[in-house]
C-alpha cells in the first residue's frame, strides 16, 4: 500500500512515464571503488554532520513518454528528520518531522495533505538512503571525472547489493576537493529517474526552527495512511 500511495503521488506530477530508466540502469564497466575512495569520505562526512542544508534543482523523468518535471527548492536534514521545501512549485513540501511523513503538493493535489509513517520517507531522503551504509548496500564503481557547475567531481555508479532497496541504480557526482555530493541520480523501482543537482551545500549549518515541522494549513484535508489502511491514526 505504501508503494501504491507513493506511485499515485508521482503520477499526479507526471502525465506519463518513459523508458529512460532502462538505459540508466546499466552500470558502467570500471573497477570497484576502494575503501579509501570519495564515496567513503562523503558517507563519513554526511553521517558525522549534525545538520545539512542545501539548495537544489530536481528533474523527474518518467518511463513511457519521456515527460519531465523540473522543480527547485531547499533540503534540510538533521538526524532522522528531513524536509524538502520547494520554491518552484511554490508551497510544495515533503516533511519528515520524526513522527510522521507529510506530503503536501498543492501544485498538483489542492486541498489535501498525505500523512504517512516516518519510515515511508526513504524514497525521498535520497542522501541519507545512499550514504548511510553505501558499502553494505551498494557496489560502488568509479566511472569518470566530470564537472558539475564549477565543481570538479568524480562520478560513481552504485548498484544495489540487496533486493529491498528503493533504487535499482544510482549515480553520485562527488566533489574531488570537498567530498560533497553535487549531483545524484536514482532509478526508482517504478522506473522513475530522479536527478538532483545541488547548487549549494552547507554541512553543520544552522537550520530554521520550523524547517522540519509541518503545520496543516487551514481548510486542508489530512489523508492519514493508517485510516486509509483501516488502522487507528
């Protein structure tokens, strides 16, 4: 049911889906990354941070017609809590406050917000998902050198070692000098390709006090996952 609900949300933002995922899913042929690679450095840096604040551009490409959806916003993360707050489309937000995951997309689903268990956020908090245990969860392969804006990066392709991961393939563009993720791309189980380019990244930054809290706007109906599944809220 959780995957079905997430699929419905994605479908509301894309009219159709494309076969792009198949081409993205093939990992490049190269030597596996070593224990001292940038992947390990990036993972250690993000795990050791008490907070992350970043601005981003996100491009979603479906598997069917090649339709795309581009959005912009800001990412906040501290411990198990995170938030994606969009400036374009303005007002859209995905917030995990530690107790629940709130998905509020007035640009495509006016007058309602979906409330889910906090565990449902794994497909949205991509940095944490990819960097919490990359060596145990993924086989990392060094691919090529490629700049992202003004940042010199090394590109790594990640293939899952487990069958219960939310991505069939992922790619990381890691800064060679700073060990920061400047771009990432994932292919989700549905075939959706998600590319996120970070335009600024701040580790251990001060976060707004309300960055990872969600207040239901007046007149907005809460669709509670537990209620939809016949459970008590």
